C-alpha cells in the first residue's frame, strides 16, 4: 500500500478536545455534587476511548459499566455490571447517536434497573 501524498489533517485540535473533556468533567462533578451512587455507563464500542478520557478527567471516584447494544434490539452488559446500574445516577457515554433508535433501546433497557437519574 502506498502512502498518500496528502498527510491527514486533524479537523479538531487535540488540545481543544482535551480542554473540552476537562470542562465536561468539571460540569459533571458540579451536577453530581452530593450524589451517592454515580456510574459512568460507556456504550461500546464507540464510547470506550472518550469514556476513558472522561473518567481520567473526573476528580470523583466512579465505577464504570460497559454496555453493548446489538442490532437485534438486545443490550448486553459486562458481567457484574448489572449490579452497578441498579438505583444509580447514570452518565451515558457514547460517541455517535445516529437516528436515536439505539439510544431509545438503551434507555428502555436501563429503565429496568430503576436508575435515580
């Protein structure tokens, strides 16, 4: 495979992305002040890297649950993550929300765990 004569040009500067992640982390911390059971829910696979960056930027300890919505409508959770979701304040992390169908399936599935928010 030959190299392209045109090097890739980032659309958004890495520093700007990291600054925005820090801003989001501070906002989440403010919104969650006094919350007893926050859980970062990463929607796989797309949310994995962004979720990791966000988790590193947060200054409050928070467990992570990973879920995987499948095309057939099923949503899978990593083993043991079901217990984290029950009665928790959930923060959903995903990279792309297309037509909203996947998000609606995820929200319906998460409602089974009776989250507080």
